[in-house]
C-alpha cells in the first residue's frame, strides 16, 4: 500500500536533498519511514472531542503551519471501546484518512492512561491503591493499577485491537504506549508481586536479611510476605528494591502492550512512550530497553526558561537509547499546572524548538493543537483556540515548520556527538533522595550543576547510564555515583588506565548495590586507586571558603573532609576557616594514572570555581569547544554524520548577539547565502552548513 500522508518529497525538500536522504544516510534518525521529512513538527490532536464537520478546518490550519504529524488516540478509550469488547475504530479511520489527506502522519496513542468508567466500575480491582491504602476513583487519569492482571488484560486487548486495525495503515508511523507513566500501585497485587520479585532476586530470606542488615531495629524477616510495601521511611535497601521493582513493572507493563502490537504492526512503525525529563519514579534505562525510540515531554522546569537545564534534559533523553529522539510534547508558550503559568517570551517557542533539534530531536510536537471544549486543562496553551482559529503563538510555530522543512535535508541522518559524558544513575539518585542529609541536596540540581560548565565549555555533552561503554569519552563525570558495585569500579579504573579523565563528585562510592554502606570509606572500591578518601562528610548550613588551583570560592550544602593516602595524589583545593573540622582540609584531590586521571571533588562548589575546575579538566583531556569566542547565552550545537556537519546557533538572550565564524558558511534558514559572521537578534537562530 502506498502512503498518502507524506507530502510528495519534492514539495518538501527538492531533488538534491532527495539524493541526500537516501536510506543508508538515515541511520542517525530516530525513526524511519518512506519519504519521512527529516525534521517533523507535530501536535496532539483529539478529534474525538470535536464534530467531524470541524476536522477539515483544523487539518487545513495544521497543514498551513507545516505540521507533519499528529498524535491521536491517547485517552480516547471510552470512544474506542464504548462498552466491554465492543470496539469502534470507524471515527479513528476517518480522522487518520483526513489527516493523511492534508499530508499529516499519525502517531497512535494507546488509551490506557484513562480507563473508561464501565471498566473500573465493573472491575474495581483495576484501580490503583495509594500508599495509604486508598483506592483511586474514576474522573481523573492514571487511576489504574499497573500490576493488576485484569487491567493488563484489558490494556493488551485494546492495544491488540488497535494494532490489528492500524498496524498496516501507511499513515500511522508509530505508537505511543499509555501516557507519562508515573503512579505505582501499593495494593494487594503489587504487594504479592513485589514479594515474588524479591524472592526471585534473593533466593532465600536469609540472604535478604544479610544484605539488608535487618538485625537493625528488629527488622529480621522469616518470610518474604512479611515485607512491607512502602516508598518512604523504611530500610534504605527496601526503598531501593521497591524502585527497581517499580521500574521492572513499568517495563513489563510496556511489554504487555508491545506483545499485543508488534505481531500486527509493520516493522517501520516504532513503539515508544512519552517520559518526563528527570522524573525519577522509575529507571528510564530499564523501561527504554524494550522501546524503539525515546520520546519525552519538554515542559520547562521552572517559571523561566533556563536553556542549560532544558538542554540537559534533551541530552538525558538522547542517552535513553543513545540515539536521536522525539519531543512528543512541548508547550505552546505556557501550561496550566504551575503556580503561575506565565508564558515563554515571544521568540522562545522557536528558540526551544531549535534547541531540541540541536540536542538530537528529530520531531517536536506541541501539546496541544486546540483547547478542549471542557475538561481539566481549559487554560493550557494551544495553537488554535476552542473556536478553531489561531492564537498568537501559531505564527511562531508556523515559522518553525517552514524552517524545519528548509533545513531538514541538510540535517537528515545527523546526530550530536560528544567527547565528554556525565552519568545519570537512578540507583544513586534514589539512594541520596531517601537520605538527603541536607534537604538542599537535590541530586538533579547537583547533576545540572556539574553539567552546566561542562556544556558551556565543551558545547556537547552526553548524559549516559553507568552501563554505557566509557571508552569513546575523553572526560567522564560522575556527579554523585552514591551506589557503586565492584564491577563498575573496575570499569572506571580501566577507563582511567586507558587514558580517560574521570571526575567523581561528592557522595560518590558510599553505598553498595544493596544501599548498604561500603566497607571502605568513600569512594569505596575506588579508594586505593584514588590514593585518597573521605574522612568525614558534613551538611553545611552556610557557605565555606575554598581556595587552591582554581582560585578562591565557596562550597555550600555539602562538604567532605578528604585525606590523601598516596604520595602522588595531589591536593588541588582546600577549605578555608569554617567549622573547625574542615579548616585547611583537602576539598579536591587528583591523581594522574598514566595518561589518564582521577579527580575527587568533595564539595558542592560555587559555579565559578566549578567552572575553572571543568576548564582545567577539559584542557588536560584535550577537549576543545566546537566554536570559540561565542558570547554568553548563545548556544552552539553541532549535528554531524554521513559526511555532513551542521551548526545550530541559538541566542537565548533577549538582546542581539554576534558570532564570528572561522570560515564562511551557508545559513540554511536565513536570508543570506553565505555568512562570515552571524547577527542573531534576541532569541535568534542560525542553522549553518559548510559551503559546498
Ligand atoms: C502532560 C500530558 C498531557 C497534558 C500536558 C499538559 O505532558 O502528557 O496530556 O496534560 O501534560 O502540560
């Protein structure tokens, strides 16, 4: 069957570009289907909320905004299966065909985040139970139990019916499972399954008692079914295992639907789910191991757009599958769920779209197309109002669509590449979070604190799991690898011996895989390799002076008193006068090992000091920025591959900025054919390719 949703290729990208987008060149692309526009703009569309007579007008306006893609179906369970076992996909067939008529492809969402009332009324065991034993009710969403076999069966059946119906539809390019997995269940089935999970892992209760050190507070268990199910105020080993169980359960929850879809779907249709940045409810690497691509929902994390923080979350998503990804949802200027839902400034929606591409997204989809006539999200940002006519941000998205179409062919098959990596480790983040010791020690803020100077100076950072091979990186940072196994320690030592430059942040190497204290002081199995250790850690209520090779600055929130055991381990920074314990003690120590090095940073350093330390590390490792002399607030992203290299420059400032180029380049979205230097207006973007 030939596809009708894609615009004819020459309308989009021209003949020369067509040659470039031939199949083997698309390796880096997150998804592949015939005539795929290399960069896609999309929107969440809920046709079930509107009379069919209005669909065409909506789709017309989407096409005019260069929208290539709609995500439909998620949350529409009561429309797809109005009563048990009676499916109605006719409306969805017509919606997909109407979209295709406007050259718009479809991602189908399985509707399992919003079970219909008939289902949960007849089978109340499918409703989740919270930690306090309260069962959820109908009326919101995510009210289901992710462990309940009956719910799994219903989820399987609706996904299977959808796949039988749409699995070979040429206009359906992929599947989104459910929506933003988040809420675990604490009910009887979850409890039973947790116990079985523990039994499988530990074999005997004696083994569990040993690893969890349950003699403490008389926690000793005689049977697995005595073990409580909690996510707070418990033995740290139990808390960590609960999170791992939740991660495995979301994985099997995904597998249940994948098993229903895959046998009936064309291989070109990808399967993913949409995730939430740094959200730590489960281990993203575990869940992504069964998905085809990563897709995340990019809503800025504070009231103001912090481009470094946002960029970190893109890099995080790229690391879930170590390849390009999709932004499945992003805000059309504002949301409805913050304390103050102030809008992005005019120009920042486009800025964010290009930032996503710069960090490796191949699609940017807005949530949502049109205000729903009613429901919990009436105030949320949209592209067209409830009347179906454009709101002001529509024009900005239209510009994004035009530019993606123009620059797409030069970007097809490219990805960001980095010489430096930073590890995101869920076990460690959880372990710290369970016992922060200082409420201000937010593990994500700490990761971003290390990421910030690394990104600013190297202009390309991979955020990876601890299981990713390290050998491709010149610099590897572990901001707080609190939980460390001997095997990981061995891999890290091997990395340094082979010439890698390793940086360990505070709290590294304190725990083993069971969240028990390491028998050695921090950094545990890396202590003798480092030739130094943590003598004591301290939570700080005020800042402490530090000085040394990176000038004078301060530490706050956390400071570890380090000591040096080996003659060739050097003290780079010391604390000044503070609480007595820390006075004049080492704060940063380093040891060279062959051509590599291991550095331990024992404190949460101020940004200027951390920046100088980062500069030193990058210099030692021979990491150069992509483009030097770039004004502050201008972000440089490079995507390369298949003999192409494209620079994306984004001025995140509201004032204009100028960037000098080492040699003339073509601006793919600007008015000039060749430029020596780029004048970027406030929130301006340039997409540059080498001259032919
Ligand atoms: C999430 C959900 C969407 C919508 C948006 C609103 O990302 O996935 O359904 O509720 O938030 O910002």
